[in-house]
C-alpha cells in the first residue's frame, strides 16, 4: 500500500488515504447510469464505443454505491470544483 495523501477534514482531523498502483491508474468512462433507492445511490460508470453506426457496446468500468446524503455532497463538491476551475481559467 502506498500513502497517497494526508488531508485535514473540516473538523481538523488528519486523514491518511492509502491506495495501490492499480487504483492510482484510474479508469476512463464516457457514460454514467444513476440508480436511487431510499438508502443508496448507485453510480455505474461505463465506457461506450461504437460497434457500427447504430449499435454501441459498453463495458462497466466501475460501480460506486453511496448513501443519498453522501451523493448530494459529491454532487455539490463537483459543482463547486468546476465553478472554481472555470473562474481560474478565465483569469488566465
């Protein structure tokens, strides 16, 4: 295991995140399917490519399952990060 990052949470607790080389490689996806129940949100990330002009083939790259509350926090974090990136890009 490799220590990737030490972060400080909003409550000032130090969090150490460990990983391995396979996870650090990441995986590309160009499609997502979201399913929601009362207790979980399922995010299926897929890679789609064309078999021919009318058919596509897909491969499930990753499935992430989180609570609805955490999914909302992820969505807000992505929105905030993209807005910050956009503002920084305009400054250049």
